[in-house]
């Protein structure tokens, strides 16, 4: 797959970089990406989290070739075979240890979502342990969802494609966003042991009514009373609408990192201090809608305000309509495009389908050889749309070889 005779697909700017790398790895098509932050005088080229994502892809594949220009503004990625945590392919004891740099500003979901998309098509199960001072398990100001939302709102969706066994996301050490939005020193382990030949074709056309709400309120390095305050504020908004509302509370201590100080060389400092809330609404037909908020690094937000804002965000997500939320839509559409050569249908809210993220994903899928989407109105009001996707039949190359 790494020595493909086809010329690489050419893209510009760093937008949708993770999705393009995932599609390149799944289809075996090389990509050439240029004009990556060329106008930045202080930090041109690839950011630390993007470099770390490339290293992660190199660890879970065999035969990948990555070339980066001297300034970091141009990238050539030639994908290899997805081997997962197979022995001799970078895994030690069946586990790949991936360390995130201290300057990482993206949440752990930035790495988990692409890895989960690759895992069903791997030759062997994937078992990755994320460590280092750059691991942020909470939601981030740049829009990344928390590890809790990945576990409760994204991973259960794989069951609709027939991917159900041995899938687990363990949050071993929690962390919020550190100073200046960088680092958190958390620890997360992803175990994805269900590999398939082709995902099932799905038809999700009914969203149903919300029957229950579950959530996790977490705080790191601060008093547990903040969780109780967030939960009370969120329930004050949700209880009149959904009686079956239950929010768990998780309290953990903050991590310590060495502090560079001449007066105290052995000194340490706390990092990743803060609190947050993750909410997931489940409908009567199994559709999931999520909302995520965490305290900003600069502070200034009370637990009561954050709990109310997160509850209102969940209500807004449900009001957009469709069977999936904006956070889960890219995962569903990519799996549908990589499935068997049949037509799958997915009902999505008009406002979700019209976002730059989904439109860009549709164009990228077409560039990588997938068929175009068929779109029609699902209701007379036109607030929801039905997207028809024809699978490409890529499947699991590793299972065919094995």
C-alpha cells in the first residue's frame, strides 16, 4: 500500500488534517498537504499535536512514509498497512505507549476519534496507552470533546455497524486544560479488539424521543463540592423535561510535574486543575446526543453557570434534529463510506449538514474515490435531511491478507 503507483492527492492548509490522514490510511492513497500555517511568524508549519498524530499513525501502521519540509509547512504522507498493536510493530507487551508533548493544546479526543476509525480495519487489535504531560481528558476551548463523551456517545455508535466486542476506553488519570491551554498530564488507554471485514450498511431514519439523560461531572485537584453544584444546576434545567436524569460524580487529584526553579530544584507543581461536565441524551430508538463543557484555564466560571450552560447545550443539540449529533456525524459518514457497496441512509439536521466540517468531509471523501452523497428533505419543514451514502467496499485489507 505504501508504494502506490497513483500520484498523491494534493490539499492545502491544515484544516481537516486528521480526517484527511484517516482517509488516506483507509484507502491507501498518499496525500501531499501544503500551505500549513505559512503566514505565522512564530509557529509556522505543523503544530505539536499534529506531529504527535503523525507519530501515532506511524506506530499503528507498517510501511508508512512521512516526509515533512524544513519549515514544516509541507507534508507528504504515504500510508502503510494498519497493523494495530501486532507484535514487532512498535508494541511492547501488546500495548503501544504514545506520549503527548507538553505543548499539546488539543484534547485526547483529537487522537482517539481517528484511532477508533482505523481500529475496525486493523490486522490485529489496537491497544494504545496515552501518557505524557500533554494528555487532556476534559473538553477544551478549541472544541474537542472529553474522553467521557467519546466513551459514552461515540463508541456505542460502532455497534450499529456490527462492531461491538472488546471495545473499552479507560480514563486512568483525569486532567483538565493546563495553563495557557497546554497540557494536563492525564492518562488514557484505548482497547479496540473487534476487527471486521466490512461494516454493516445502516439505515437510521428515526430519532425517536429522548427517554433518559446520563452524564459525568468531574473535578481535578479541587473540592468535590464543585461536582455537586454542577449536577444541581444541570438537573434544574433537565428534570422538568426528562425525569430519568442521572449524573455521576468523579473526583480525582491533580498530577504533579517538575517545576523549573533554581531556588527549589526538587519542586513540583500541580497541573490540569479544573472541573467539567459531560452529558449524553439517549432516545427511544438508541440515538445519542452529547454536550460537553469544562472550566477555562483562565477561570472565571462558576460550577452553577457551567452546569446550566452544558444542559442548555444538550437541549440545543437535540433541537438540531437528526439521528446523530455534530460530534458523531463524521464518524458515521466515514464508516458508511468505507462499508459494503450498498446504499446506507442517515438522517441529519439541516444545520449540522451545512457546517463547514461536514461539507469539507463530503468533498474529501469524493477526492479519495468515494461516491457523492444523495441528499433529500426528510420532513415538509425542511429542518432535517436524509443523506444517502454508497459504500466504497474498501474493507479490512489486513484480514484479507491474513
